[in-house]
C-alpha cells in the first residue's frame, strides 16, 4: 500500500457504535438464514445496506465478522453463585444465553460444520464464544469442589463440557428441544450422580 493510500484509509471513519451493531445484527440474520458455509460478505453488506468495502475495513474475513457477531449476541455470562451446585448449573444452563435459549442452539447449528472445516473460524469461535461459556461452567464446578461438594477424583476437564455435550447431542442428533426440564433431568440423573461424593 502506498503512503497516499494508507493515509486515505486512515482518514476513513471507523465503523463504530450503532452502525457497527447493525452490521453485526445483519451477520447474525444472514447466518440464521443460510448458515456459515453459504454466508458471504456481499450478503451481509446487502442486509446491512452497507458496502462490502465498509465491512472489509473493519473485518478482514467473514470468520472474524461472524465470530464477533456471535460473541456480541449475549453479554458476558454471569457466573451463578448460590452455594449449591445444582442451582448454579440450572441458572447457568437454563437462563438467557444458556442451552435452553433457542438463539444459542440455532446459531450453534448454523456454524457446527464450519468448526470442523474452517480452521480460522474454528480458532476464533473457540476463543471468543466457546471459552467464555466454558469458563462459567468450570468456575461453577471449581466452587463446588472448594466447598467439598465434589469427589476428590473428579476430572474437571471431562466434567465441565459434559452437560453441554449431552444436551447438544439430543438437540442436533435426536431432534429434541432443549427445554429446561430436559437440562434439569440431565443434571439430576447424569451430572450430579457422577460428581458428588458417594455415601
């Protein structure tokens, strides 16, 4: 890029505030309509009534745009701290942004193939979307461990993603709806018996 072109690019207004949110919202809408594989920057630009050049000034690839849109869909998840493992799990997984939130499962379904086929997308998705949710769940289990509510030999690396894995399997492979009642059954019949001290 020539010095003149660099200066011109720097002089362009940054996309921010409401306009940025409109573009992120448009990306989510297109994602829900066609899935990640068929989503294009052109389609998002048309939905947002913006130019493709405007999008590329802010996001260098569709992976970065879509992951940022997904990460901004929900505010940072709050970590429940009721003093009871079951109550914390129900609050974390059945509330806004949890597994019973249809937006969560819909958007996950729209990107699940991309996680295995697009390395750039997969890395960003894990870092910006999956890891924050995993940290909430891990903290819930760590607090329970610190209270003495878990067996000493519980492997948190296996336990932390287990509930999400169970529910997403039933949603995407068995066609069930992720109702709070289903999540509570999995907590009561699988998770808690697996982690609580025996006897």
